[in-house]
C-alpha cells in the first residue's frame, strides 16, 4: 500500500506532511517507510553504512521509527552551480552532470527505481512517497522520475498539496490539475490546503468551489504551526535579528550545505540564532559559526568581495569561532583544488586562523563517527563526515577531537578508532571540525554556551538532548495533522480496511 504527496510548487510543505503521515501510520500500528525517488538538496546525511542521502528523508525515517537508509532516497542531486550538480545514486557518487545531461540520464534509472520500490512494498505495510517541486512542470514531464512519472511507474494514488500562506492556493491547485494529463488528473485522489491562518469557516466557501470545479475532495486544511523540527531547504526564512541574551551568528554562504548542523541551538532558551549575509549584519556575536559549503573556494571568494573575510579576521581577536567541514577548511591557511573537484580555481588562501592546509580530492569521505574533546575527555560528540578535502596539520596546529569510533563503509558495524579530527588555536577561541551534527549531543553545545554565559555573568544552564526532544515534536506534529485532515479517507484511498 502506498500514498504519494505531491505539491503545487516547492516549499508548500510536502516533506513535513510526509513526516506527519509516517508518524500517524506508525502510531496506528503499521510498518511504514518514507520514499523520495529523487531529491535535490545540499543538506545531506551519512547513514550508518557510509552512504549519502537527503536530510528530509532522515527526519521522515525517524518519524516512522526507522534508521535512515538510502533506499528511502535513491537519487540525490547536489547543486555545485546554477547549471551543474553532483549526482548521488544509492548513496554513492555517480558523477557530475549538467542539468541538460541529467535530464537525459533520468530514463536510465527508471527500472532500478521500479525494482527497488517493489522490494520495499514486500518489507513495509505502507510507503509514503514524496514528490519534488510540482507535477505541472510540463517541460520535464517526458522523463519525470519524481512526480507523476514515479507515481505511474508504481501505480501510486496522489494527494495534491497547496500552500495558502503564499496566497493564490485555489489558483495553484486548479492550475496544477489543468496542466497535467487526464490520466494524471485521475490519479489525484484528494487535495490538502497547507499553512492556513485564521478561521476555517471563512475558507469553506472556497473549498466548496474548488471541489466543484475540480471534482476533487479537499481532505484537510492544515494550520500554520511552529515546531522545532529541521527543514531541509528553508534558507530564505532564516532569522537575522538578535532576540536573546546569547547571540549565535551563522555565515549564510552562497553554497551553504548541511544547514541543519546548528538547528539544535533553537532548543536553548537564552540563545538567538541568526544569519549573516553582509558586514552590516555582522555586529559582535558571542559565537560565529562558519558552516559547510559545496564550493568552499568560491564561498571564500564571496567572503573577500563582501568584506566579511577581513571582518572575520578582525572579530577573531576577541570573538569565538567554530568552523564545520568547509567552514573548517576556510579557517586554514590554504585550500588547493588541482583536480577541479569544486572549482576551477586551483589554489586560494584561507583565513589563516588555524595552522592547517587543505587539499581537495575527488574521493569523498563519508562515515559516521564518535569522538571526544581532547582537552576534556568527558565531552563526547557524534555525527558524520562528508567531505572531499584532506587537511594537513602544521607545526602549531592543535587537534580538537580524538575519534573513538567509526562505522565501516558498506556495513552497519562500528570499529574502535583513534585518530585526530579538527583543530583549535592556542587560546581556544577558534575551533574547526569535519564532524557534521557535532552539536546534536548536548555535551559540546553546553560546554561552549556555558563559557559564554560565564563571560556575560549569567547563570549556567543544562542543554537538552535533541533526539528525545525531536520525538516529542514528531508526536505533536502527528497530532496537529491528524486533527486537520481526514485520515480515514487516506486509508480508504490506499484500500486499507
């Protein structure tokens, strides 16, 4: 049994509704699996067996009570520029491609996707599928493998979601249905209006009209809500204001990746998390985070041109900086890219705040790890590495972490390890690491924030465990959506008795 959520456009709420349905079906006693045949995102994740997948399906897996695995997202596209992307298939690098070449390449994956999906149907009671963008992208329909193309391939019924918060939801629903073919229109079994604010009674005449015009039943109106669950691609909504005692600022790089690394700071009641795009927004943060990047050299060039490069160097004399992955590489002396892995620039100078030099290589490191802070063995972290660069320590470099465990490639087994990761300067004000998710476990987050609290003369606090908090938020999400849509009708659409 399966159901597919498609949308009238990007960011209408497909991912979060799939997440909600996964939790609802799990609560009702079914084994359920999320599935998105093709995802495009720079926010990726490394599974226990060292494979790469999109972050949205990771949250959906947790909602379903599953460990994330790449069969939930067999194809991941990671843009490297406006016209090029890295293609990840079944968690491994397939190659780099232009948009035109990939459009032709998609047909090669159809049989693989069909076979994989049929295997999933044997393992799970229900599969909740997610589309991408809109099925009404008629220029892409002939080779589609993520919207109506995959729905047709596996014979999945579709629910069409529209975002009323953007405005024009009825036109979006109607226009989408009119632009798809008759057979595709028949496949749409219901409509969902998402992100509603206000009184549903005022909306009801519009619902009656759209049902009459389209001959499609509206099975629910989901309200706007504010839950602390990560969103895969939501950079355009990011906060730029200081709203709390502790000011944590993140550089909003043009090619920012894994922007979920710092979501956990939202759990801290006295922390304001904001995002910097210019020197004028910089101010004087208590903590500056330089995040990951899919094109580290070009983003360094952006920092120079914007004036942020010099501003960061000035700030480093009195402030606290943490660089993650690409941000860690930027903190070093040089970055070389002789094989044009990310850029046509073969070498560039970094911020020179850490004594490391990085060489980008075509082979990508993808592994889950556990580590301990070298200066305080009581502080442990876990996360994942996903990078093309190898950083070499200079004479004055001080390693930050000692890796204690890593998971073997193509295996769910872990092995004991001991090697250094990251670097820290002599006074402890500049840190860098390759570990994504380094703040998810509360130890390091609490350690850093309490140092800031002590400096500001405010009381120290205990940081919360993200996993436990996430489970509660997922249950809240399921309650909101269950009370907003006709779940029995969805079961009927899937022929579940």
